């Protein structure tokens, strides 16, 4: 399979968990390189639902090695709970999961600060997952973060936590929030540190040795292109590089070792949280929510929905170097008579065929639509390309062509078997 970076080509929630699970069959190692437990990757296997937040989806395939890379921010207590949950479901998490010693920690004050800052922003809030992701990456950039390597060194952790808690409790008090108890945080994190110690290693060396052996690595992106801290709709973004470059910095595997980039996109568009979404549309939101679809895997929030935005996905191809697309959720459109696709944005007298940098400008953009006839036939049973209605095939081909890379995978439902490989 070669080394593959998998990225979300929209605003996250593209169905990456399922595509990763399918592609993992051909990989030896699956690596998470950015984000934290703000991510929620859902995989269905034989009717059992698994939601993964920090552990790479490869854990569900026996014989695969999973790595949480240095670019991830890790809530150790959350990670232990996730491992316990997987083990309870009979999933082996022993000798097949490795955690980077240089990954940064999410601490309870990060979560509390995330909530306080959002509340203070009022109507200008980002709509974060409140998992403390922004404050944790903020500390990393400010060089005041704690890392996994600190967590597993009991003496050092105690000293650093005491220092950091002192300062952060002052900040929390300034917000009018309750300061955190050192004793409780220390006890919870020490216990988690003890549980995680066997998983902790130098994952840069591990991955380097794997590439030398010729192992195939799958880099599991979290969130999506337009939530990227540099290339997304700032400030309505997450705090990491969700685009392809993040796979290198977040793992220590150099760019020349990467062989291809697969972009995952839905057959329509969704977004959770605030920020511009040019093709947002009530008709499609009502349809999808009515079908019980498009509720967040991490927070349960209803996702905002819109028509497929080919301006955005073309931009994603440019920023990530996408070589091939996996299109998910085609079946969500099965009942529609006409399907719209945004092919350009209009802004006053200007026309954009890329996503403008300023979120305020993007929010004012009006989509220019092309229309496609719907197929009005269930697609969920399709297992081969020729099982799909002709109009569905035409739609899939058209959105990939407009997005600038060929279609390789089409998904018509959550199950592994509901996957069409081209
Ligand atoms: P944060 O990552 O929790 O700081 O949230 C920042 C923005 O990214 C918000 O709009 C979130 O809804 C969005 N976001 C974060 N993680 C995900 C994800 O895994 N899927 C979709 N949206 C996400």
C-alpha cells in the first residue's frame, strides 16, 4: 500500500474512521499525528459500534501496530478510559499500541480554560468540543506544556504540575472559576501515568525502523482541512495542522517517505461548531437529521449540513496534494430529486474558485450551483461500482473531477461491506 496520509477534505466528520478501517487492511502501522480526543472516529464491525477518540482506528484489526504520535495532545485519563472500553469489548490493546513520549498532555485546567474562554466570547465563540485542545496546544507553543515523558517520571511530574497548577489556578480565579485541587489532579494523572507507562516509547525511532523494514504506514488525520490552524477558516478552527504536512511534523516521518495522500469527503458538506459554511442549507439539514444522521460522535451536537462544496474540496486538493478521493455517505442523498453542487463563490462582483483567506469574506460568499439529477434509489446494498445507479456514478465522478483528483473509494453505509473500491 505504501505510506499513505489520510486527510479530511472538508470540515471534519467526513467518515475518516471507516475509510481508515478499510485501508488498514493493507497497512502494517496506523499513526495518529495531531488533534486529541476532540476527534471521534466511528467504525461499525459486524453490527458493533466503536467510537475512537485517541486510539488509532487500526486497533480494531488484529496484527496491526498503532501509534499515537508526538503531534497529538493526550488526555491521559481519557486515554485510559478508552483503552479500558476497548478491552471490555474484547479488543486487544497490549503490545500493539505505542504512545509518543513527546506528545503533550491535556490537563484539567486546559479543559476548564477552554470552557471559560468560550463562555467569555459569547456570540463570537468557536464552538469547541471543550476538550481543552486549544489551551493544550497553546501551552505547547508557549513552552509551558507537560509531556508524556514528564507524566511517567513521578518526581518531575509532581514538581511541574505544582508549578503549572499554581499559575493556571490564578488564571481560573480571574475568570471567576473554581481553582483545581493539586491533590486530585495529581492522583488522577499519576494513576493514568502508571497505566500508560508500558505503552510509552520513542515513536520517532519506532517509525523510522518500520520505514527501513519497508512497513506500510497509514497516517490517520483527524478533523478536516478547513479546521486546520493555518489553512482553515481561522479563528473557527482547531489548534493543530489537520492538513497533510501535519502527518510529518506530528510523527517525525520525513516528507520524502510519504507516497500518497487520500482525501476523504462526504457526498455533501457538514460542519460542527461556529464559522462560515457557504453551502449550508435547511432542506438538506432537515433531510439528514430526519434520517437520524449527522450528530457529532464526540459531543452529540447536530451537525450543520449543506450541499457539496467543490470550491472547498478543490482547495483541499491544493493544500494537501490529494492523489485520490474516498467519498462517504453517498446514501444520504438517495431520496433527492435534484442535488446541488457549489462550483464557485460569488462575493459582490468577485468570483472565487478557491476559499478566500478571510472567514468574514467567506461568510459573505454566495455559492454558484450546478444541479445534478438524483437517483432516487437506495444505494446501501451496492458492493461494486456497477451496482450503483448510473446517476449516482455520474454524481460521484463529477464531484471528484470538480475536486481535482480521481475517485478510489465510495462508501454507501457504515459497514465495512458497504464499501466500493475502484
Ligand atoms: P476544538 O478542536 O475542540 O478546539 O474545536 C475547534 C473547532 O473544531 C470546533 O468548531 C469543533 O466543532 C471542531 N472540531 C474539533 N474536532 C472535530 C472533529 O473531530 N470533527 C469535527 N469537528 C471538530
